[in-house]
């Protein structure tokens, strides 16, 4: 369940270009969410589980709205300082691929859930950071909070973390990343992520 919710979080930013970057963070989230959900509802291929088409959508539309460099550093936590620049570059690419494939697959499960946005409260002490909160309302279940952490950059607002049902996306990976690094080093973590991405790619190609 949380996988497709996180997928929805990812796809909130899937549509929009330069004009979207000029919007306030809450307006950006609302406008793009409505457009993306309409695409998902109306696209027969995505509804039928066409992961390849969903991945193509993510690759072309989602990536510009996420700061994967910072997301990877947050997921690594204190271990990030052990990575060389070359290792960090590979980790960013592999972590991005992991998230894109995981949530592209999960998004195909989306059907009729409703997204309700809570009032946006800017923090005057942190003008370059924003928290946008919405709820996923599902039939027969309790609403689940979905929180977006964004930062203002030279190229617009970027997402650097998502919290689904109280669980942070980036810190959710921190424990497993740390264990892998402690046991097999930074190259071991890279190899592990590459293997997972390769396995996921093979499964999707076989469908």
C-alpha cells in the first residue's frame, strides 16, 4: 500500500516545465497532482500495468523536479562522507533508478483514491524550504498523510524527501544502506543497488 502511495508522491511532480517552477510549492503540488492523476486514470496502458510506459513517463517528466543528489546523501546519512565523488555519482544514478522502477511499477495499482490538500503554512524563518501536506483518502480505510519536503533552488522547487504514513523515504533506506556499507564497503552498496536494478529490469522486460 505504501509503495503506491509513494509512487503517487513521485508522480505529483511528473508534469510541468519552467512555468511550474515559478509557482509556489503548494500550488505546484496541487496543479501537477490533478493533471497527473487525470493522465493515470485515462491511460489504458498504465491502468493495465504497462510498467515500461510508466517508466518512460517518469524518466521524461519526473526527474527534473527531484534533487536526487541530496536524497542520496540523506539516505546515506553519516556514511555519505566515506564516498568518493565517483562513488557518489554512481550511487545517485542507482538510487534514482531504484526509486523510479519501484514506484513506476507501484503506480500502475492506482485507481480511485482521492487526494485532499491541507492548508499550506510557509515558514518565514526558512523561506527556501517548504513542507506540503496532503491526505490520501481510500475507500474502507483511514486517510494516510503524505508529506513533501521541498527546497528552493536556482532551477525551482525540488523535492528532497517524502514522508508516507509517517515514514520518511530517504531515512527508510538509511539502515539497510549503513549495514551494507559496514559489511561490504561503499562498493558493496553500489554492487547491491546495481544488482537490484538489473533484476528489476529483467523482470519488467519479461512481462
